[in-house]
C-alpha cells in the first residue's frame, strides 16, 4: 500500500510541475509560416530570373531553338 501511495504522490507532484512550467518550446506553426514565406520568395525570384533569361535569349538576333538530333 505504501508503494501505491508513493507512486500517486510522485505522479501528482510531477504533473503539477509540468502545469507550472509554461515555457515548453515554440509552436511549430510560426516555423511553418516562415518556411512557407521563404519558399514563396524563392519561387518568385526563380520565376523572375527565368523570365529575364528568356527575354535575354529572345533578344539575340537570328535566335533559333536547338533541334533534337534525329533518332537512330
């Protein structure tokens, strides 16, 4: 019976400590929002660079797209 009382007191004390400790780490939501924002910016920058490269390639005189080699 003493063992059950000891375990009950130990569990109750530990749960009380966990309830008091409000600082248990950051939520994953802000981290996910930051990652989503960084991915959106990376996609925008990549799209801008691709558009500029295509404009530059189209500005070359007598520009022709490369031809695929004939099949053997």
